[in-house]
C-alpha cells in the first residue's frame, strides 16, 4: 500500500497548483483569523501542511520575520520555494509528517488548513494534539480548518475526518480555550463547493 508520504509526493509532482481542490489564490480566512490576535512581526508562525499554499507569501508581504512551513511532501515545499524565489530564504521549510514533528521553537501562532482532517485514527489525532500542546507557547494561538460535517468525506483519494464545533473543541479542550468558529464554503478550481469549519483556540 502506498505510504502517506508517497501519496502526497505523487499529488504534488503530477498536478499543478490549480489542479488541486484546496487551491486558493489568497488565504483570506486564515489571514483574517490571524489579524484578530495582533501578533508582533517577530512572532513564530507555523503553517502545518502548508505545502505550496500562498500563506507564506502573504505573511512575508505583511513583514513577518519568523515563518515556518511544514509539509509531508518535499515536492510541495520545492514548488513554494521556486515560486518565492529569493524570498524563500526568509522562510524555515520543514519536510515532516506532522505526527512525527519535534517543534524546534515554541510557536505564537499555529495554522493548519486542511491537514488535520486527514488524520483519521485516534492514535494519529492524539499525537497531533500532543505535539500542538507542546509546540504552542502559553497564550499562543491555534487556528484549524477542516471539512465540516457538510463537507466531503474524502479528498485526494483519502478518507478524511469531518468535524463540527463541538467535536473539534473536544479534541483540544484540555490545553486550549476555544475563541471562535466559523463555517465557510470553499469553491474549488473545478467549481465544486466544499464546506469548511475553521476554529481558533488559545493555549491556556
């Protein structure tokens, strides 16, 4: 059976950015959440499962100095580096499965749009939560975007875990306080609609 890493390397070497359902020209929702928290430009910010998303571009444009992008796919990160050119040197790039990640710093802001929902076993989900608990500083922020209960059951050929506000909050309630949740429709490059749930939390 193809490993999770092999699966994503294949996706990112065979499809262009606008041939994947999660493509978004500008990460409007993620930036709006981040702006709620008035983070200093020196804040440690990580985009988990960031791939070749344009969140790093937006953060660089806003002047943030300490940006980390983690993805299981080296090919995804190479695409992002190529797009950013010389600016790629301003970003820390990490090739890792999130469930095996050892945070090198404590993060002020942890962002994940559409990576967490690919973890479907209790063991993998618990590992993610424990790593986030350890990797986010006290009073730091976590923003998660997953498919809602009205969203797809699969993505890129893989089963996903759907969430509602209560079920997502329950996963993180030990170490985090929920701030706010929203749902939104994401229109894919194929003109289909996926319903997402975004929730923000603060580390206790």
